[in-house]
C-alpha cells in the first residue's frame, strides 16, 4: 500500500512541476501592474499596464486549467504502458463525465439541490471546465476520474477483441468502458457532491481559524513525511485544492495579490488562510544553518572539499527550494536530526504566523521575490522584514542545534567520514552479492558497447539500470521532482548506494522493493532514457 501511495504521490508531481515558472511569471506580471510599486507608469490603460495584462493572461493558463492538467499528467506517471494514450483517454473520459453532470443538472438540477442557472464561481458550486459548466469538483474529481481511467487502461488496453470489432480495441475500448462507468458516476456525483461542498466549506473555516498551532502542525507534518513521499498529500490540497480556500491557496493568492498588497494592517488579519502558505519558509533558511554546521564540523583537512560540496546544494535549496540533498543526508545519517529539522520548520512558520505574517511563500528565494517580497514591500514592509529577521534567527538556531548534535554523537556528516572523502550521503549498510558485482561489471561493458549516446543523462540511466539489477528486475518506474522511483522484483540484486553516487546520483533510498534514486532536477530526462533502456534490454 505504501508503495502505491508513493507512486501516486510521485505521479501527482508531474503536473506540479509546471507551476513554478507560471507562478513566478504571474506574480511578477501582477506586481508590474501595481501603482504601489511603479506609480503612474502602471496606471490602468497605459501601454505598460496593457502589456503586462496580456502577459498575466497567459500566466493564468496553468492555474485556470489545473483539473485538466492533472487529468492528463497523472496517467503519464501511473500508466504501466502507452502512457500517452492513457493521458488522451483520461482527458476524454473526464470531459465526458463533466458533460454528463452538465446534462443532468440542466434537467434535474433542482432535485439535486443545485441552481444550474447561476453563474459559475462564488457560492454556486459551479465551474467552467474545458468550456463545460459543471459541478466544481476541483482536484478531487480530476484525480478520481484520472485514477479510474488509468485502472481501465492498465487492465483493458491490451484486450484483444474479435477481428470485426478490432476498431474498438486499445484506447477506444478504454474510452467506451469509461463512458458507461462515468454515466453512472455522474448521477452519483450530482447526488453526493453538493453536500460534500458544504462540508468542505465548513472545514475551510475550521482550518483557516486553527491559529498558529494549526499552521505549525501542518508544516511539521509536511516536512516529517518527506521520506515516505506522502508529503504531497499534505500540501497539495492546501496549495492547489480546497483545503482552506476554494481553488487552492496559490491561485487565490495570485488572483488577489494587488488587493492584498494595497491593503493595510496585519496580513494575518487580512488573509489568515495564507498561514498555510508558510510551509516553504524553512527551504530558504534551514540550508544556511545546516550547511554552516556541516562545514564547521568537518575535519580541517576536508573543510574546503566540504565547502565546495555544500555550497551548490545550499544555493539550489535557497534559490529554488530543492532541499532534498540536505534532508536526505541527515535522514540517512541520523534520523533524529531529520525529526529536529521538521520540528524547527514547524516552529519557524508558527513564529512568523504568531507575529502576524500570513502569506503564500514560494519554494525558494527566486519565487519569493515576485510572490511576496516586491508586492508586499510598500504596505507590508514589516512582514518582509519579519520574514528575513525570524528566518535568519532560525538559521542560527539550526546551526547551533546541528553542530551540537553532530559533535555530541560524532555523526559522520560530509567531511567527517573516516575515509576522508567528503560526500553528501553516508554509505548505508547494504550488502551487495559478490556474484552481482561480477554481473554488474559484465553488464556495464555490454551496455557501454551498445550505447552510442554521449548525453550524460543517458549514461546515468544506463548505469542506474545496471545498479538496479537490469531490466528484468524492474517492475515499475516513476519519478517526482528530484527522485527516480523504481520498484524491483528482487531487492538483493540492487547495488550498494555508493555505486549510484559514483555514477551521478546523490544517494539511494531503499524501502524493501521500492527504491528512490536521488538524481536531482534532471530526473525527468533520466527517467525517459531509463525507460527506453529498459525497453531495449527486454527486447534484446
């Protein structure tokens, strides 16, 4: 079950990766139309304002079509074969379901407690999706129908029909089955979803008013679940789902950014729900303290190497919000430190919210500049100063806590290894069979002879496949933002984590037959080559 949840969470991240650019662009375009920032240059109707309005219009593409994005993106990660065809089927089945709901409500809306004549949005419970006026089932409906379609696809895509019915097999059969199932589901949805919308509305009020403790607990849970891959299920309903505001915190913050920036008073009073957008704050400030502790506790002869190793990963974390190299390092070496990190991250957001800061903070400093710092600098400068002041204070706390723990328990963080080699991940106690070592060397030679690609990502894919026991040992392939997630048939065939680090990985997470090769931001490209290599080897 855990493996399936991890796979689902990783698949959800496929469309989420598209949000970063649009989010930064959109917040910047909105800021460029603010008279608070640019004065009369940004007045309504000026050439400057009109140009940025056009840019903003394009930026909303992702956020206005999130349901469709997930409906198409989820099958890419979950389909066991022909994922592109699964994505097409998923879109068709999802829109068929919405059209069924639209037809049902236009005829029997009153019987289901829905006034279908109302305009979309607001308290109507209606939304226009792909040009269809339907119930606003947000990501819940999109994920449910996409998951259903993937199940149908995996089960029936290869189903052989009689010759005279051959035109209906493959993707057509998946869509046909989906048609009849969603017809039934549409009636069920029209019946049960309006009451569920009422419950969601009530839950939003509870979450929005849960105070500093609620915000701190939310951030703690989001951090502590990272090793399991289940943290997606914590933050995505808040950022892109209906957990605290309809449509998700990120789109809501963008849509109201100028209004929020123009207001006066405490941000917590203006938009208390945005306290749940503070979960990314630790990504900016934790790496400063943690990285400094790694360098300070390294052996003198290894300090320069450790600095060279820590600096790029720290900058990546601070600027882009990719913190996994740090988090997995001390997760492997000392799980208690990871727990401390989760607690400190929760306390950081708790403190900021208690002091009146409530804002959707981007994943790294780059997005923070356009999401928060520039727009809020005029009327909410105190919130910006608190963000940096409290954040840097916690960087100092991180440094002293981690330095104390590393020296107290002699934790072999980078630069403290007995081998004298600075590395971001400690060698885990996994044993590789001697026979596998020989087999790995033979396979490596064979693969190198076959491979004509000089692309480093292709080389990584070949070596990773070798370390995972070859194509016949692979049962499932997926990825999230930085990790290649693979399930294997026989875990004893998997090479030592050092093997993966020697060939470009940051490390290996092993949970039985479910493995995660920590690749970095190139993981989508590595996965593509990896899948092709698996196919090629199985054909050979």
